């Protein structure tokens, strides 16, 4: 490998760029996870996580990728043979469904076209049919990372309430938490699933369950076997700032720093920044003459944008060219979208010029790959980014 000058652009929708502050916060000797320094650290992060999840209840931390937190959500609350309603929003929803099946749950899939979010009306209709309340949980991916579509969780909650159905609501926020507005408690979510390597700006390796009171009650009678993922032991230890097994100590240093950074910026500003970058990206896509995969403007993702290529053009070839020439990584098309789309991640530690650079790389790469585009995307994005600054940069009139 030869040295490549300058910074690599990691613009896949997770793992995301880890800020220097977080890297430096983790660059410390490992400490005794049964000692007083660790106890202070863990109490701090367990508390600081709550506002990010929009809950006053417990959030547990696993040394695991997001997939572990998927499993934890299910095994802590459900019993063998329980029926689970899932929404086919894209590849990640399918993977969660497969995991649930392998655990011995009976999964029911509400079909989707991978261009829309969870269909609240379909959920309501299915729950109304389920008079015996055989469905024990509704599982929704908040931000479907394979498609760039964000489901409207409040609509799902309202649909469940209209059906008067007692199923638990479990939401995967792995690529939305700390990037897109999310409120576990206000939206009546029973379990939130999250991961470290996307909006939380950390390396991969941590995942989370935000646990609501109904889910906690369900965990007392749930029959699926669980040990490593058990909330019971975790919550009991966490109460006094400990963990039932060795936690990922250095990642927790990083987490403390990342949470501090999110609070310094202010969550609402973090969300507005993601919205602005997403809108600028969509304007670039349209100016190129290409199409955004997400079909409903109410469901545009602020974490990433999936871009469709015209027939006869291979999205992975474009990605490979862009990586080779501009040292920029983009997300590949997953599952049935393989070769058809590429995904631009604009979440995490990211700013206007990093987006402009990213879009410049994409524009040059599309052109080099012979995809017919109008070379006006970066311009359109810059116009949007500059317009967003205009009100604050107006010179004040002289007194
Ligand atoms: C990344 C992602 C996952 C998978 O998480 P891992 O950390 O790879 O296990 C699951 N769901 C969504 C929505 C994701 O974006």
C-alpha cells in the first residue's frame, strides 16, 4: 500500500468519521472496570445517554454491534412462538426479521417496495384483525439505511393506539439516533435499539437498548433464553455503576466525549445540520438529473441519500471508480438494490465543506464513469448551503 495524501472521505452511512476529540478521549490506558474511576465514567455515560434517546428510563450498553442490540430487544421481551409484526422497509428490516425467525419467533412481514417507510394504515389494519392479541411486538426500522427512508414513528404509534392493541413497539434507531429527531418516551416506544458507529460518531463496538416500562414488565415473564443479553443482570449492576461482565472501557471514554459534543452543539442543531446536508444532497442529485430512491418527501432520510442510477449503469462500478480516483467511500446497494443504487452517508461528524467535497467526488466519478449527468449538482448543493447561512451573515445596519 502506498501512502495516499490527505484525508480519506468515509461517506458510507456507517461506520462514520470519528472526530479527533473522540479518538483522543479513547487514547488512554485501560482502567480497572471494578474501580472508582470506571464507576464514575459509567454513571456519567448511563445518565448522559438518556436525553439522546428521549427517555428518563434506563438505557443499557452492550459491547456488541447493532445486531446484538436487535437480539437483546427480542430475547428480553418475548417467548418462543410469539408472533412479531415487522415492516419490509429494506435490507435491515429483513435482517432483523431473519434474526427473529432464528430465535424461534413467528414473524409476519408487512410487504414494502423499499422506497417507502413503514405503512401505518397497514399496521393498524393488521392489528385490528388480531383480536386474540397474538401479535406481541411491532418492529420498525426508524431510518432504513439500505434505502434512505425514515419511517414516521409517531404515525406507527398512533395506528397501534387506534387499533387498541397491546403489542410492544420496538424501533431500530441504529442510523438515526443523534442524527434525526427521535423521542422514545414521547412517541411511546417500548424498546429502542441503537449502535455506536453511526450518528453517535464512535467506532463500531457498542450497542444499546433503551427500555420503556412496558418492555421492562414484559421482560419479567418473557420465555426466550437469554444470558449475555439479559437486561435483568445488566440493570441490577448498572444501578450502582457496574457491569455484569467486562465493558468496552475505552469505547465508553469515547462515548462520554461524543455525548458531550452532542450537548455542546445542541441536539436540535445537530438534527438541523443533518436536515440541511440531506436537502443539499437531494438538490445535487436532482441537478445531476438522477433520482433519489426514497419516493415520499415526508420520509426523506437526513442520515443518508440513496441515489438510483439509470438502467445500464452499475452503481458499484461508479463507487469503485470514485474510491480509486478520489479516495471517497460510498455505500453499496444492499440486497435487491445491489448495483442499482449507491448511498451517500451524510451523518455524524460532518460539515458543509465536507459535504461539498463529497458531492464533488461523486459528480466527478459519475462523469468519469460515463453516467449521463448535468454537471450542476455541486453548484445546486452549494446554493442551498449558502442560502441557509444568509440570514445570519447579513451585515447589521449602522446605528
Ligand atoms: C448498521 C445498521 C444495522 C446493523 O448494525 P451492526 O452494527 O452492523 O450490527 C442495523 N440496522 C440499521 C438500521 C443499521 O443502519
